[in-house]
């Protein structure tokens, strides 16, 4: 009987030891990694869109530029239509709009060098609970590596 | 990825070859003789007969049948499936088994959902089954966007299931087979993302086409055929009244062995580009099992040179696994605000499918 109890206790210990499946996470108040201000080629390094208009250049060596909207452009109580327009000279360029979870929510991808436009109904109430109010990301990209000087305009109607 | 259009090109050819073989065999009736007693059975040897069946069932890939942590965001179109199967007589050196499932969705579109092919030669049985279905990942009902979830790549995906079996029949139970099996399943999965939380990060990454592979020992029972042949079955309780057989049965297909799961996405680059974090992630391994069952009521009618069977009930599939971290725990940790840890959730490697079916089979 005693060996059986010992074996059962050992088995239970091993089983319980295997039940702690969650990783150890340090409780840290540090702000996390710092974006590279020299480039805006990823979501993390996206340039802050502090003004309604910004200009840039796409090429074969720089096929995408990422921008993020700052809270100064958004009123968390605003509900209305916002328009994102891409104009420029040169080759084909497209725009895509992402939410704060980096999920694609809208896009404009015409195949030529025509003007691109996204019209999106923005709901401030839906974002009011988020840590970064109104945070959206805009990707300006060239699918073919075309050289294009562009102007990105962002407005609320 | 499963390409129904490519494999479908071979189906008409395979069906025509098998049908020709069946017709040539059915023109003559073979009688099984017991040489030791010098007596003749009243029924033809089942192995001399060709086998055909038609099954109507709720499609294997529908929203109500997808069970797991992603049930609230994964969608498939509702559909019914029509499954046809044909097998040439098994008393020849080479026997061929082919089948296909056509899926009709609510929009009236029809596509090939699965293909089944098997060859038996020299007593060794080889079988392959494939199925697939498109799906879409949407935010939860009533939500306009995902909450703390990041979907990698496109929201549209193709779920797929492939099973390959190699084995042989049991000597004393011809309707049962055993051997080695391999399953490859692709479907959405959630990867839990652990961070220090000082900045707002998503809690999970959704990989729309996460892959699971299972290799192990396989065993299979087909009670409808056992009832049609008066053979022993598995959990089969049949009654007789003249040429009629009727009763309940539990047809099963079981596979147990080693499971490996993986993401085909570059998760480290995605997390680095999106959030600037250094991701620690390893594709998990462990043990897994697959159980395909059919709880059915069987009606069979035996004639001297042919058999007819009808079964109806519930069929389903459970495909699950336990990875090493789930069993033995983990030493993984997030040590600073520049790190992130990704782990497949315990409920995200499962496939549960079930639904009603009706199957009609005949042997001539």
C-alpha cells in the first residue's frame, strides 16, 4: 500500500507540475522598443501624420511608406466621414487604411497612375476605449516599383 | 494547397476505368465454395462484387461545425455534400476505390469538396482522402473591427484536410482494417501573444492557414459493409428477418500518433515590423489523435448475387492534439518590454465536425 501511495503522490506531483503552462511575463513599466525615425517602411516605424498633408517619394528601392494618424487629428467624439486622397506624378501608387490592430479595413488600388481615394466612415465611439485614440495607419505603396512623387491628404468632412 | 480543379481532371478517367472493370465482373456470378465441407453458400462472395455508394450529408466545413476559440470569427458558407464512392471487386490482384464529394452552398454554387482514392493490391490497402473549403475571418457579430486580434495576411482562406492510409484487413473481420495513417489539416488558428503590456499590443495573432500534421497507427471499421455481408463488426448489433438485416452500429476511423503543427508565416518578421518586438516562437510538437465516427442505423438486404444497404445517422470528426508545453509546462518567459512570446493556444489545434447523413450502398 505504501509504495502505491508514494507512486501516486509522485505521479500527482509530476502532473501538477505540468499544469503550469503559462509563460512568466515580467511586469515592466518601460515603454518598449523605440521606432527608427530614419525610415517609415514598417508599421512600427510609421511616420506620425500630424498634418493634413504630407509628401513623399516612392521608387524601386522604397516601395512602401507607412503613416500613422496622431490623436491631434482625431476627436474621440467625432463621428463622420473621412477622406484620404493620394495624388502625384509618375507611376502607379496605391493606398491602404488599417485600424489600430493593424487589420486592413479599406483600400484604393487602381492599376494606373490615377488619383487614389479612400472614403471611410469614422466612428469615434468605437475607438474611445482604445489606448491610442483614433489610431489608424495608412500605407502608401507602389506594386510595380514605379517612381512616384506623391501627396497624401487627409480630411474630415 | 488542395487544388480541386487539378485532381478533378483525373476523376472522370478513374471512374470510367473502374466502371468498365465492374461491368465486366458483374456479368458472371461467382460462388464461394467451401472445399473442406464441399458445400456452397447461398450468397455470392462479397469480394467478387463491385461496391457503390451515395451519401448525402451536411458538409464537413460549415460555421456550426467549427468548434474552437475561433468559432466567433471564422465563417464558412453553409452547404450540403453529395458523396459518391465506387470500388471494383476485391478478389482480383488489383482493386480500385474512387469517390468524390460535391459541395453545394446556399448560393447554389457547386464545387468538389473532397476526393477519395484507394488501391488494394496483394492484400495491402492504400487510401487517400482530401477535402477543402473556403472560409473568411470576420469580426465578432455586431463589431466593425477585430478587438485585440491581428489577422495575418488575407481574411479569406482555404481550409483543407488530407488523410492517407496504408494497411490491410483483419483476417477474421474483413470490414476492419489497420495500418499506418497520415493526416494533414490546414485551418485558422490563434497564436497567443504575451507581452509586458506596457504598450497596447494585440492579445492574439490569427494565422488563417495554420497547419497540423499527424502520423501514427490507424484502424478503421465499416459496419454498413459488415452488415451487408453478415460479418462481424465494431459495436454492431444486427437483427435478422429473412434476407433483411437491421440494427445500430458505430463505424469508426481512428488514428493516434505524433503531431507537429506549424505556421507558414514569418511570425518573427511580422511581429518585428508591426510592433518592433523580438518574438520568441517555436512550432509545437506533441501527440495527437483523430476520430471519425458514424453513429448509424443500418438496414441491409441480402440477395444471392447482390446486396443493398441503407444507413442514416450522425457522423463527425474530432481531430485533437496535446503539445509538449501543454503536458510538461514551459520555461518560456518574456523578460523585458522589447520581447514577445507566441504560443499556440490549447484549443486552437482542434477540428470538430459533425452532422447528419444518409448513405445508400449496393453491391452487384
